[in-house]
């Protein structure tokens, strides 16, 4: 009996030590700066812990701790890069565009765990769900896009649409994953013949655009030149109009003045007009006025009197003879 009691005592002591050890080593835990943890009480998620440092909890098996990384993960869809080598999976990346062309599209998705409890217990394999959702999102957006957009300038818009759709799917599945970014790695045609044909079409389109741009440039140049010529013609016409109006006003003023002189002295005005007209029509002519008695009186126009040359002397009245 004594030996049995000793055995019970030793066993009890050993069990006590083991229990104390379990309590001692399972009532505390540490969280690194790159980690996040979730507390589980009898299989039920209690709280998420993301603050780094030393933390305490109830000993096992009452509570346990699951630690997950805070890092950003990369999902490589359609290819795998390992040890510097890239392995493609064309069956995953082959898809049809909205204008019924086949392309190969692969992409990378940046994601992270934002709800450890949901990540651990809302799904058996959240990574597989993310992969399937990525495939569905990319195929849906490519299927509503044209091949030109997928291969050229529309990639940015496709990426934005894929990220929006993928984010909504992951929120719907509620597995604790958040999408940070998506990036199309490569969008290509399935074989060399198709690539060559598409390149020829693209080159022809670029040539067409170049010709259209050159034609528009020439059109704009000629339009501006025509507008300048039009403005110049209009400006000249306006100038001619103003000049003619002023000339007409001057003629009217001259006529009015002449008419006033004519009313005061009609005969003198008539002779003056005749003499000025002759002088204007024949500026170099020498004009003589004959009197009834046969004598002559020479008429000197004002313009000739202004010339430096010596004017001829008119014969004296009554000397007789013909005009020289």
C-alpha cells in the first residue's frame, strides 16, 4: 500500500508539473511586427490581434492562437515564376474578346489578409477562391473588350475594371482577403500568323491615322491662310470704300464751291473752267487767247508759272500779226 501511494504521489506530482508547464507556456504569446493573430476560445474566434508585442490569454485548451502574416502576397495568374524561370499556362490564359478574337492574357494580383478569422474559418481554401475569382473577373472584362484595347492602349482601363470586379467578388465571398492592385503582365495573340496579321492591320491603321492627321494639318493651314486673305481683301475693300467716300465728299465740296462762284459770275466761271480743263487735258500746251481785233493775249497756267524755266514774253497788244 505504501508503494502504491508513493506511485500515485509521483504520478500526481508529475501531472501537476506538466499542468503547470502547460499553463506557464500557453498563457502568453508574442506577435511580431509583420504578423497578426486571432484568439480562438473553444474553437470560436474571439478577437483579432494586430498590435506587436507580448500578450496574455487563457491557457490551452481553453484558448489558442493562430498567427498570420501581414505581408502583401502576389497571385500569379496564367504563369509561375520560380528560380528566375517563367512557366506559362496557356490553357488558363486563353480567352475570347468582345469582338470574337482569341488572346492570351495573364496577370498578377496583389492581395493581403485583412480579417484573419474569416480567412481561417470562412473557407477551406481562400487562395483557390481568389484564383477562381481572378480568372472569372479577367475573362469577364476581356470578353466585353475589343482586341485593339486589350493589345494596345486599353490595358489600363481593363486593369481598373478587373480590380473593381474582383474586389466586389472577394467582398461577396467574405474570406478576409482585400485586393490591393492588379496588373496585366502580358496580352498576346495565340500564334505567329495571327500576330503578323494583326501587326499588318495595326500598321495600316497607323498609316491611315498619319495621313488623316497630315490632311487635317494641311486643311487647317489652308483655312487659316484663306481667312487671312479674306481679312486682307475685306480690309482693302473697306479702305477703298473710305477713300472713295472721302473723294466723293471732296468732289461734292468742289462742285458746290464752283457752283457758288458760277452763280456770282457765270461768264468768268465758264472761261475759268474752260481754261483749267484745257490745261488739265493738255498740260504742255501753250495757250493763246485771240481778240476780235486780231491782237493776241498769251495765257500762262499757274502750273507753268511754277516751273523754273523762263516763260516766253507775250507780244504787246496792238503789235498785230498771227499767234506764234
